[in-house]
C-alpha cells in the first residue's frame, strides 16, 4: 500500500514539474549558400485553455561549425526584434527575447537570415507564453524556404 | 540614421510603392559607424582567375567582409579560379571562408549558360591554395558567353565585428542584405518582388557584447522598380518604431 502511495506521489509531482517547464517548440531549417537566403514563418498564439497569450519567446541556434552568423527577427504589427547566434556548431543559442503583444489568436512573422554567403542550418526555439511565462497554444506555418 | 545601443536593437520602416506597375523594391544598406583602429593585422585572401591564352585577373589583400569584382573576357569554356592566403596575418589560425558568385555573360551582360548566377562557398587554411573551375557555355536564348564576371567575397566572420542586416518583407516573402562595417561600400542590393503596396524594412545587427556601444550609424538606399527595372513612385521610408523604445 505504501509503495502505491509513493508511486502516486511521484507521478503527481512529475506531472506538475512537466507542466511548469512547458512545451518548447523547435523548428529546424537550412539556408542555402546565397547571401540573401531567407526563411519566413508565421507563428500563431492562442488560448488553449491554459491562459491568454501575452508574448512570444524566441531564440535561435546555428548548427553548422564555421557557418555565417544566423539571425532571427520577429515582427508583430509595429514591433520588431532581432537576435543572432554568431558561432555555429556549439551548444549555445542566441540571446533569448520576448516580443510582448497581448492578444488571443495573434500572429507573429519570424524571418531567419544570415550575415554572409555560405550554407547555414538552424534550430529556432519559440513558444507563446502568458503573462506569467507559462506556455499557451502555439502553431507555426512555414511561408518561405530558401 | 542611428539604431539604439542594445542587443536586439531593430528599426522598423514602411516604404510604400504606390505605382500599379511596381514589380519589386530594391534595397541596399551601408554601416557608416566609425571603426576603432585595430592593432591586429587582418586575415587576407588573394584571388586569381585564368583561362588558357588570356590575360589573368587577380585581386590581393581582401580582408574579412570585403568584396571585389573581376571580369575575364575569354568566352565560353572552363575558367580556373585560385584562392590563397598571401599576405595574411599568420598569427590568426582561424580558417578563412569565402564565396564566389559567378555570372557567364554575353556582350549585352545577359546571363548565358548557366542561366542563373551561381554561388560557391569554401573554406581555406593559412598557407593553403584552393583551386577549382567554373564553366560557361552557350545559351539557346541569349547566345554565346563572351565573359565571366565574378564577385568574390571574404566571408570570414571577424568575432570582434558587428554586421548590419536589412530585411525586406512583404506578405510571405522576405530577403536580406548585409553590410560589414569598415569599408565605403554598400551591401549587395536585394530585390523583393512584392508588387505595389507597403513593404516593411527592418534594420538590425549582430551585436553580442553589452559592454560595447552597439548603436550603428547607417544609410539605406531604396527604390521601387518595374519589370524593366526602372524606378517607379517611391515614398520616403517612414520610421515606424525603434526597439528598444527610448
């Protein structure tokens, strides 16, 4: 009986811990060797029952060693921010940013580009959050792939 | 224009192309931020283009972020390109990277074969030589190649330098131009074929060190153009917002 209670306790606390961490969204992609190569995505934030969207969190990682610095810009209406991963192939992401734009069923445009010619691959981490930093509904739609 | 001193600083502009026959917005950008003097000699590349029986063309001392244009009027066939690190600072052991954008052209500067510009990206270590060939042919529509045009760029990333980027966005389309600080040249020009209407232009940079002054002085050149690449009605860019706000 004691073992069942112990397992139940562990399961409940694991579930609480998992929901606190939230679900990170990762989008991988590759930019071709052309200097102007650019990928475009649309991210939609919505209330999935966990709270109203308040902001979009994002950061980007360049995957190929010695590739050009990779940047991500996020735009929502008149607000835009940019972040760059200068060193490809290490474990570090770019500085993380949050674009604050409260509103349900809101969409953000994300543009991925690089600072020189040469092929680059990236991993974009993004998620919609409520005002407490908790995950809310997040969808992504690729619009342009170069 | 000067962007804010912050990691992630981004200026957002709107440019309206009002003429109904607008095909694309053409944009290029230049970083005019004064560069502090460097006590370290830069890494350098040397490029040489040859074709048997013709005068070779070469350029020396191409530093990171710099580009050069070369043209060899030797018709169709195989052109040999050789890149080495002559004159480079041998104390810097980082391999350099470079890109070669080549166009096979006729007398009217039209692309022949291949029908599009091609870009090769390569890496080279100190004291090594990279040799490769590109081939130009005859096009069924634009005729014989008369010359090879090459845009050679030393794409080595100098970790201490901040690059300036400009994105042009309309609907689901976007493109990007980059200028490395420290020369008097604009970025490559980019064209976004979004037709008439409002284009969004972002100007941002790769700043990484909070202890440095990351504000960038820059200038944008822009024009709305039709299918014939002639300028159409182009409004002055409207600065919508700077991030971070004052």
